[in-house]
C-alpha cells in the first residue's frame, strides 16, 4: 500500500493538464458560428445575424452593407452561455440585442420593439478566451451598435454620437 501512495504522490497529474481537460469539457469553439454585422445605407441601423442567407437577404433586399464578422457565438446553448435576444422596432428602424430578460420585456411591452427570438448564445462571463461584446446606443440615430473592439466603440462615442452601454456578454474571437 505504501508503494502505491508513494507512486501516486510521485507522479501527480500536472495542474495545467487538469485545467486543459476541464476547458475542453466546457469550451466549444468547434460549435461556434460567425456573428455577422451589417449597416444600412441610410446609416440608421446595425443588423447582426448568424445566418449567411439572412445576411445576404439584408444586403440584397434591404440596403445593408456587410461589415464582416464581429465574433463567434453559439447556435445552441453551451455551458456558461446565455441567450442573446433579438428585437426590432419598425418605428425606430433599429435592431436591439440584449441578454437581459427584463430589457427584452420592457423593449417589447413599452418601447415598440417586436421580439424576434434568440439570435445566438453568448457567454455570460469571460471564459474560454472570450472577449467583451460592447453595446452602444445613438439617441439621435436610434441605433444600437455592438462590437468587440474598445477602440471602435471609443470612436463611435467620440465621433458619431453613441453612448457606451457597457458589456452585454462575451464572444469568441474569429481567430479562436
């Protein structure tokens, strides 16, 4: 018995191996999909979707211009993720995305937005190498803007009249 204890103590599993195994169990980068961003010609609405077909329709039929991939998200719930709800206001011509049930419900009940469902799932905390998804709002343009770039958000605030509304969740980077 003493030799088994000595042998176990002499060759423990390295801590980084345990952490990497745990990360592999909860991080699912192979399940992540691109979150695509587009902006209208009129400069009044940012649109985000994981559907290439929906994005193509927005570009072809609705006057949007593609702005590329802003991050990687999940089409289905994974550990540590939360729904990213999508709403749209015809009156404001604005797509609004939130992880907050209360924001979703207030926007739908009191602000004229129509709930369109779950756009994707994003992490609710910074795990698995994720980065913050930032939200800004332009009161004059009634536009919600989302980015993973602090510099891009700072520019939108400084030069385009947006107000930073902080971090709404976390996404993987396209290089993850």
